[in-house]
């Protein structure tokens, strides 16, 4: 599998070098070219916590300026009161209840929110980080991947959706991902977390999450190499393909989750395929957000953008670990519709 992936990476890179490439600082507003499908992924930190004071106006204007056809968001629930670290009761939260109203402001008629898992570790009994898919095209919800206790819990449920894009005969399969954070294992008590971190149990749990997600999505289908798949999200994990930047021991167990995606999934790390010699972080100095795609999506890719702009360049808010507008940077990918056949 790795040899085939290496060949495809080389093909993708040569195609990008042969064609005009947008500036690495990120694309301007997309023209009304009906031949391009634009997909935006972004972890928006606590339901775009920083967007509450202006009722998300700057957030909406930025999305409008990028004109995406499909958006994939992580952390799609309001959690804290504006400017504070104080938990907001579920009934007062604008999101996720009003995603339909919010995404309509940038022209998306369709949306789905991944359900929130029941949790005893949050004040109001539900996990705080649902995924969200919005689209200008119709969406079908196929499956919510939850896993099972005690071994394969998907900490933030994963959603499998199909988007029916005008001009594309087959549906585009979207899988949302937000893996467990931290180096310690799932459910480990505070007094045992240091030992758990030393055993890389958090990373091992992320492998279990990925196994469960893949088993219930792409592995349930025939000929995944020929279908249209995007598996985007906050993987909370590190790729050995970036190790020239991290300079870790190559045998480190800290690469387990991304090794699983690289060597045991049918998908390709889109940014690494397009820019194998570049490193652009997605969260501070780390690259932990990824857009994985199937072979046909890779071949149809025009370009991918990860460098923050004036709006998305994060600034610490002075509250907890929160940033403005988010602690993560967005990823935008353009695909040529005529090649998605």
C-alpha cells in the first residue's frame, strides 16, 4: 500500500507543479467557477467562543469570503459564556441548536450535527465537541459511529454523511473525526495519568477509535479506492511524515495513530501529498488536523491551503487556553468537479 501511495503522491505533486498554484498564504474569494468544489474544515474551538460578542458576524463574513461548498467543523457546541471559562447550561447555548440558522447566513441550506455522547465528566451530561457538516448541496446522514465500552469508545462520535454535489454522479462521503486528546488513556484517573502517558495509552486509544471509525464507514463499502471520500478532523496526533520538523525518535509510539492512517487505511493525507516538503501547523506549532481523502479525491485536487490569514491567525484571549478566533487553523481544499466522476 505504501508503494502505491508514494506513486500517487508523486503524481499529485507533479500535477500541482504543472498548473498555477494559489499563494501559500491562502486563497482569495473564489470566483463563480462552477467547475470547482471547495471544502472547508475547521476546529472552531468551543463553538466559536470568540464569535459570541458580535453574534458570529466576523466568522460568517470570513466564510463568505472563502465561499466553500461544503464545511466540516469540529467543536460545534457553545460551551462557555462570552469572555469567560464559566460553563453555560445546555438550554442557553446557541449552538448546536441553531446551526441551521447560522450556516444559512453563508448560503448553506443543508446541515447535520453529530450527536453528543452522554458523559459524566461534563457539567451538563453531554460531551462538548460535536462535529458539524454544512453544505449548499443536499446531505444524507448515513451512520453515527459511537464505539463500545470499554475498549472502542469513540470519545466524540464520528459522523458519516453523503453530499450530493451538482454535476457529480456519485455522492461525496464525508466522515467527521475528533479523536481523544491527551497522552493518557481514556477514563484514566488523575493520579494514574502520568504513568498512562509514559505508556502512550492516549495514542493507543486513538488507534482504537480510528479502527472503529474505519470499520463502520469505508470498510463497510465495496471498492473504496474508486469512491469519493473525505475524512477530515482534529486527529490530536502526529505524523511521522512531519518528523523532520519534530525530530523525535523515529521509533516513538507517538506516531501510532497517524501510522494507522498511513499504513492501514485506503486514504491519503492530502496536505502531505500536495506539499511533501512543507510543514504548516494547524494548532500553534503542531499539525494535528488532517484532511484524508480517497484516491479519486486526491487525483481531483487542485490545491490545499493551511496557512492562516489576518482573521484566522490566532491570538491568545487572556482566558484559560482560549484563542481568538480559534486555537486551530482552517484547512481549505479545492477539487476539480470534472475529475470527480
